[in-house]
C-alpha cells in the first residue's frame, strides 16, 4: 500500500535512496543538497541500509569514488549542488565516457557569482554537454519518483550512462509538501539487483576502465556514447510505463498542461511550472487559450516531440533559469528554437531568462508572459527574442 | 487557489520560525489538508530576520512562489516591528499574531494602520513558565492555530504530542514542557 506523507524534496529523495539501498554513496556536503547525505547517513547508522557510505574531502573525490565503485561493479551515487558540481567537472565526463551508470541527486543552485545559495539551473545547464542524462522535477513527488526510476534507466544495457536527478534548490528541496510514497518492497522489486556485464572485480573477464584512446578509436567511442544517449529516450519511456504500474503516476519526456488547443505556450523546467499551471487556470477562466510544456527530460533532448507538441501554437515563450551569456538566449531557448526551426514552425518564439539566484516567480509574472505572447501574435512584432523576466533594469 | 489559507512568519534566525512553519504544515497535513511549509533563505546567521511560509489548502498546492498577500502573519520577535513591514499585503479580513508582553495599544502604532484583527501573546512568559527557557516557536504555533481555527484544539494537541515524540525521541524530557507551552498558549493568546 502506498503511503501518504508530507516531506521536503530532500527528505523525499533520501527516502527513495533508502528504499533503493545502493552499494556505495560517497558524499561531500554543500547547500542545499547537504540534507540528502545527512539523512542517508542516519539510515546507515541505524542499519536501515547496508550501503558503504564514504565521507570524502571534496566533490572531486565524491564523484571519483562513485566512478571507482561503479567501475568495480557497484551501484553508486552521490549528491551535490552548484560549485560542488563544478568541482566534479572532469569526472562527469569520465563517468559518461566510461559508460558508468552512476546517479547524481542534484539540487539546483546558482553557480557563482556573486555567491548565492538559491535556485537556478546554471549548475546543471553548464553540465548539459557532459554526456549525462538529465531529468528535472516540478515538486517533491516528481523528485522522489524520478529517483526511483534513475538506476533502471542508467543501468539499462542499451544505455549505460550516468544520470542526474535534478530538483530546485530550497523551492522544492526545503519545502514540505504532500507526497505519496511507495512501499519498500515495491521499490526494491522495481529497481532490482544491479548485474553489470563488465566490471573490474570480475576475475573471469579482466577489463580495463578508462585507458588512453588513440585517435584511431576515440571517435568511435564518442559515437557509441551518442548512440547510448539516443537509446535512452525509449528506455526512459519504457521505465516510466512500468513505474506507472506500481505508482499510478504517469511520466513522459515532458508534461503537456492544457496545451492541446493552446494558442500561446510556455516551455519551462522545474518548480515554476506549478506556478505557471495556476496562471493558466486563471487565464483559461477568462477564455484565453494558454498552455504549458513542462520539460522533464532535458538530456536526451526530445526535439521532435517538442516541435510536434507545439505545432499548433501561435506564439511560444521558452523560459530559461540560466543564462548562456551568448547574447542570444539561454540553453533551453536555443534548443527549443532549433527544434521548432527544424520542424518548419511558423510560431513566434521568444526566450526569457528568469528566476536567477532564487528570484521569485509569481503567478502574475507568468500571466504577463502569456499576455506578451498574445501581443506579439496580434502585432506580428516579436521584439527582442532574448529578454529577462522580473529584473530591475 | 480556492480554499487556501496563506500564512507568513517573521522571526529571527535561531528562534525556530522555520521549524514552527514546518510543524504547522505537519499538523495541518494530519487533518487531511494539502500543505506547504517553506523558508525563505538569505544569509543564514543567528539573529538575522527570516521569513517562512505556509499554504494550507483543500486542493493540491502547485504554486511555488513566496506569499505576498497572506491571510495571517505571525511575528515571532517583536523587535522586527521596527525594521520589517510585517503587515505588507496582509488581508484586512485576516489577522496578525504578535509575540509581545506589551498591551495592544503600544503595538498598534507599528502596524501602519492595519485594519484587521490584532492578537498578542507573551510567548516568553509561556515558554519560561513551561520550559524554563525561551523558545518562542511552540507558543506561537499554538497561537496561530487558535487564531486561524485551522483545527480542533484537542486534535492539534494530540497531533503535536505525536510529532514531539518523533522529533524529540532522543530527549523525551522536553516533550511535557512543550505540551504545557502549547496548552498555555492556547489560553493566553488574546
């Protein structure tokens, strides 16, 4: 029987990790993800898991230890935020290119500077080309559900890639909200035992992990990595389908909220999507045809599916909780617009940077975005396609 | 959102305003509500002004913004009245609950003409009488439950006992004092 409870996002992810009972969890604390290893350490101390918990001296070490454990054949993960992720940079690429299904519970926080502990997506967006699968959550429930699904996706034989399970720092990580939790037994059965095909501690089949690759082989290795990322899309959908059977909660690559007949759409990632849903309901009551595409999976990027879902909209605003400093738009904006272009979309498209360093997003802010889209469609004047929301100029 | 009560807490770092907001979410959850309890973090340091929030609703709470037009405000530290605009956005049909030993007449001039109901409670007196120390959050939690009428008082006390038994599992000696503080605060708020 599923259990109704109320937990913060960090508590929810820790709860999932207790149920998963991974083999190795090296960790170094950083706000706002610190609570995840903190809660997990109490599960270790209380004998509720038999995980090898390794307190290390930096994030460089926590990811290195997770990689070493994974290469040895263990199910491993760590947690971090912001500058902690930055310190793992080299290791992110090592994990992905060695095809190690490490998981990372990432609690999104602004990456310096000025130094700031609050939410934006500049940490994980910076790592978007590192070869990790990235899955994002709107609330504590999604963070929990995504964590339960993580290893099934990462360890799948067609994938074998590391996976980042992201949630918004403080906004969901430290907010207590209602949640529905699965039974320990159901999660255990769902996640299953990890049986790696090749691993260092297998005396029957000695292998090397992470050797030098000469030019003659390097590109084939990267091509295989790209193929694995391509494969992961179907695996993410298959795992979600199976997850729905034990939870009753359905997930796709993204969620469409009142999008089917919408003239004006917002595309965004994370907790502000909930706020946007409230704005949509209010505007729908006034007869305005507005909708939302909330992206769950950013890597792999579901370009065709997004273009298809947006094919009937007149105008779309892509919301980026990180800037690329390209003078052209944020990372999500660039990718969504490329997807629309490839689909020969005629929709007007603009790209907002919003919510940096925890800047609050109100229902009214999102209503204004929809009103701007309406104006653009009415006048045919897009104006600057790269703009900021909620900032003092 | 329909049937959603929004509460804003003003306190100082270390006084437990955030904990009180989380406990309120806890007990409201036990009555079958959809809840949110969350802090607004600035630089974390003892004594700095902090804000925490609650949404308590009959429907799923999806909004993830701070609260600007609350029904209720709780002021855990009266020295904040001079530096923070505690009644900002506060609805007139709502109420403000202030921790102070002063009579209401002395508090009103700080409330910028707020026309709604004003309640006071001397949480220091309650806390010192029941716990022997100054922890204002338990009395303030009871005060806001009383003022909002969010739930039956007996149910509240029962749920809080269960919550304290969990929270203070390693120091059960503080449970009775906190329970007395809650009961006394329910009587004292006016």
